[in-house]
C-alpha cells in the first residue's frame, strides 16, 4: 500500500540523517579536536541505537496490537548493520590505514576489539539473510532461529562499548539495561504463550445465555444469527477472529453441543454473529434454522479455537474458503479491514453455484473500499450463461497465479475435509512450508476412510469394552457404555475430548484441535476417531 511505502521511506530518510550530519560535520571540520575518534564513537553508538530500536518493535507490536510496526523491524536491523560496518571501516581505514596484518594483530591483543568484531560478524550474517531470496532458501524455522542471534550481537556490542569506555560507563550501562529488559520481555512472552498459539483460548471460559437479536438469510440454506447479551451492553467475553462458540441445544429431550464459528469481527463489542448452513443430516443446524426465533435465548460456552489470524506476522495472508467454511475467514477479513491492516489479503472462495456465495455483497463492498483486499470467486457447478468468473476447485495453478509470493505467505483454509486435504497437497507442491498452513475443517466424519468392519474398543480407566461399528466414533461407543467423556463441539475443533490412544489404529476426518505435542503424545479426538483395528484408549 502507498501509506506503508511512504512510512518506510520516512523511516529510511530519518535513519540516514545521522550519517548526513556526520558527513556535513567532517566536511566543515566541526567534529572536534579528534574527528576520527568522534566519528568512530558516533557510528558505534548509532549501531547500538538501531539494534535496540529493531528489538523494540516486537514488544511494542505485542503490547499495542499495532501489527504495522512489524514492517519496520528489518529496515532498522539493516541500518544497525550499516552503522556497525561504518564503525569498523572508519577504524580500519583512519586508525589502522587499511593495514590488514596490523588490524588483525590489534584485535588479538585488545579484547574489546575482539568482542566488537564478533558482534559485527553476527550482524553481517543477519544482514545477508534479511532478503526474500535468502529467507526462502533457509525456510521460516531456520531463519527465525538464526535471527534470534540479534540478542547476542546486541549483548556483544554493549560489552564492546563498556570495555573501551574509560571512567564514564553510564551510557554503556544504559544500553545494557535496555537490551536486558527487551530480552526478558521476549523470554517472558515465550514462557506464557503455549504451543496452541497466541490468542488461542480453549473452551471452559465464560458460560451463560445470549439472546438472538436478529436472524438474516444469506442464501436459501444459510442464515446469520446475531447474539447479544440478554440485558444489553457489551459481550461478557472477548474473542479473536477465527474462533468459535459452543451452543448447548435441547434436541429430542437431550442437550446437544455444537460448535459454530463466529463470523463477525471482535471489533463489535455488543454482539457476535454465527452464520450457519442448514444441513439435512445436522441435528444442530436444523434446530437453529427450524426452532430458533428472534428473542430466544441460547446457552453458550465461549470462546474456543486456535484458528486465529490478527495480522501480527508477515505482510500478507491467504484465506482459502469452501462453502460455509467462509465464516472464520470472514471474521478475519472483517477484523483486518476494521483495523486498516497494511498487509495484502488474498481470499479465494469456492462454491458450487453463484447462489451459494455467502457474504458476496459485503465482500464486494469491502474489496472496493480496501485496495489490499483481493477477492476471487470460483464455482464448481457454474451455469455458462450467467457466470463469467473462474470455474473449478481451488488448485495449485490458481493459487500460484493469484498469490504473488505464496511460499512466504501464511495460509488459512476452512471448508469440507476433502477440500482441505486437496488444498494442503497443492500448497506443499508449491513449496509452502508446513508451518504456514493452517486449517479448520467441518463436515464431521464423512471424510474419514474407515473400514466396514466392527472392532472392539477398550477404555482403560473405565475397564469397559464395546463394539465400534462402521461409522461410529469412539465417543459414541463411550456414551453407549455409560462412560462420561468431556466434550464440547463433537466436530473436532475444540479439543476437549482429546485422549491418548494406548494401542490400535484409528482414522479422523478432522483433527484441527490437536497440537503437534498432542500428536507426538499419541492423542486422538474421540469425537472424530473411528477404529480401523481393535483399539484401547486411556479413558
């Protein structure tokens, strides 16, 4: 965007001002009695200043929520390297007369020179790997691990300054305190944010009733239900774009729990909206469409889910949606545009027919208002006479054509399980790193490749065994045996029914709630797992 480019230009101009002033002072012989030492000391201090500024970006971004600050971190880091290089070249040229053996001997004899050289070597490595081409070659994980060395470079730079200072060490100690505070903040943040990711709030928080304030039809079988506090005012909970609510619905004399993604933006404090498709085999969705009316109250547990994007990382995001899977992506789009996010937003939205496109009018309006929002529709059953847009499912060729730098862009995918798996394979074929691919499926167990056999399921803690017939989840087996299992959504996104698989094998159509540590520990989601052999679970 033009505003971001201009802001970067302003930062670059201001960062270059000290060098211009130093050059002007040297040209007019105004650098004091010892101009060489003055220039060396000034460029050294500027190196530390820009190092501290680059380290300050992440804490400020996390505290304030201003994601646009991220775009200046690399620029500030490169200026730190630039002034560090000037610092060394001034010493090497003016003090050592470009004599390499003499310089090398001085470094070996003088400890503070050796320490400073170590800092500059690290900064050189970081600067060389701060360009898009090298980031792609290294991959996100290795690049991030390497660039944590910036704290080492800053520490060595401060130590270099302290060791060469004479009587007055107040400035070196001030720099040391700043670097220490920034490092402690980074460590504290890492310690307090679990592997589920920042912003992921699991169910078990606020519970209570909300009132249905409005119901709006989006398509013939999709409606939006606006929920508000029963007594007005603000919502009694907060959530992040992409998360879901769990509803407790009275169906056939039983309380049935179903999870639905919040489609509205967290910027709306007084209400939240659930956009739900009526499924012929979905008891929860049929109840919402056929029984719920304006003024009714629904019991809610909120919020949950780690399928979250707030614009905190990178300068682009790709959202791939299929059908009503647009709901969490719509929440993300609304949130990013409400906050005037600087990054590029690419939305690829697949539907069967033109009549199935949910939120089309609003998406077209947002795309017209925000030049950084790029919306692409594609239809799999388009009528040639009425549809002139793209046709077919989202595939690798379409992704590569629409998203200019896919390999460095985080992808958020939501839709039916087959669509999710196909999209993941396409992204892998394009070289998108696995950690950049985030997904949330819906559609239950229909996509699981279970067998037609019946297997025995043993629940270790309960010491009960029951048959798992074809199409039956382990949660359903547990319920038939009278075993109480904690669950919320029954759709694989809340994670409450995660349980260790002691032995045997299962398949799961949806397992978005399982983290990498969960999978490493052998956990499965009982609501999704179907047995493909005799199994034992720790429940």
